[in-house]
């Protein structure tokens, strides 16, 4: 019998990867990575999506695209907040503790970042 793999969303995979990366960086690297991913996912990608939507204003499928774009903009806001929170968590942790985190610390930080991302979104 084959293995059953849990299917994860792309947003959760991005957050898990960001948590893994910032757990390996120094405190200033975690801060910069968290800041860059926050700015990228919270501001740059939604701005690009809204500019793509603005070019298709006169089309007949405008309402459908508007709903889809707003959903994806909200998802990118959530991912940006969660990646920024993960960066801040590991900035503080890596400043006061050794810069290498264990697996249970990464999973707790990812869970907390996802929770705060949903709460603040």
C-alpha cells in the first residue's frame, strides 16, 4: 500500500518554506527576509494583480475576474503577514538564542505565524 501524502495549499507551503529559511538565518538575515517577503506578498503582488485587472476593464468577463483577483489579493495579504510574522519571530529568537532552530520550534513558529496571519488579515 502506497504512502498517503497530505495535500497542502500553496499558501501554506510558501509559509512553511519561509519559516524553514528564516530559521537558518542570523537575526538580521531573518529580519531582512521577513521584511522583503512581507513587502513582496502584501504590496507588490496585489498591486500587480490589480494592474492586470485594470487592463481588462472593458471585457465581458470583468466581474468574474474581479472576484478571483480579490480572492487572490486576500490570500497574498495573508501570506505576506504570515511570512513577516515568521521573520519577526525568528529575528527575536535568533538574537537571544543560537541561530539554529529545531523542528518543533519551526513547526510552532509556523503555526503561530499562520494563526496571526489569519487573525490580522
